[in-house]
């Protein structure tokens, strides 16, 4: 009565991550900025890591740049929010009088 998880079952779980949650295993290849998901075999490249777009690779931010992007988005959101609060007091700037 071995209670081992078969590699097939593990593979199905991992593939589920890929297809349902879009969470891939990032494995760096010999090409900078290009990554390979060892689970579903898809190729990705990170626009933040490389400027050259490999063939047959999907654009996807690597975990590192993804975190950076999230931080930027969060900052932008906060910034927009502040601007909205300020604009509740209309300050119309007319052009410089000539
Ligand atoms: Zn994958
Ligand atoms: Zn990156």
C-alpha cells in the first residue's frame, strides 16, 4: 500500500497551474530573457529582460519584472487617486496673459 503520488498526477497538477492559473515554471534558457516552461513546453520571453523577440515565444514578464510592474501599477493607482482628490477643487489655469 504505497501512497506515492504518481508522476503523472503531479504532471496533471502542474499542467493545471499552466492552463488554469497561467502560472508557469520559469526556466532560463541559454538565450537571455527567454524562458521555457518545463511543464507545458511553452516559450516565453520577458520584454524587461531582452529587446530581441524570439520566434514562437510569447511575451510575458518574468517573475522579477512582473513584481516590478505590479509595484509600478500600484504606484500609478495611488497617484491617480491623489490627483482625483486634488481636482475636486477646480483650479483652472488660464494661459499666460499677453
Ligand atoms: Zn506552462
Ligand atoms: Zn524580466
